[in-house]
C-alpha cells in the first residue's frame, strides 16, 4: 500500500538519476492482488493525490515568496510534480482498469 512518506521517497531521488528510481518505488507501493486491495490502493492513490496537490501548492508558495530559494526545494517540487503526473496518468487509470477487470472476472465466475 502507499504508506511511504513523500519526503522519505524523495530522499531516494536526491540526484537527477535517482528520481526515476524514487518514482518507481513510489509507484510500486500501489501493487495489490485482490479487488479489495485494488480498491484500497485506488482510495489511497486519490488521497495521496490530494496531499500532493496541497504539498505542491505550499512548496510553490514558499519558493515564490523566498528571497534565496533552495535548489533542493526546487528538486523536491519537481519530484512531487512527477509523482502527481504518474498518479494521474498511470496509477489511477491502471487501478481503475484492473479493478474493473477483476470485478468482471469475478462476476463471470472465473
């Protein structure tokens, strides 16, 4: 399940090359087997999406109002934006699709 803290995952991606691995770790936290697990993962992804939006907004405001913004904060913002994009474009659609597929399979008694 998606229980990892964003900042813990972001620490994995402190370098440019590490961001892709950090995003993969983030994405892998949504893997599940049963319909109930998929639905829970979908709810968790939607909750995390909302938290990410809030975090991105707060960090953007902090950077906008800062006299000397930290390069680490810009990297963190970029990472959070990539996570949000991944949630919107891949994780949520895949969880929706696989949940519906599992429900259809279960309804047919396969």
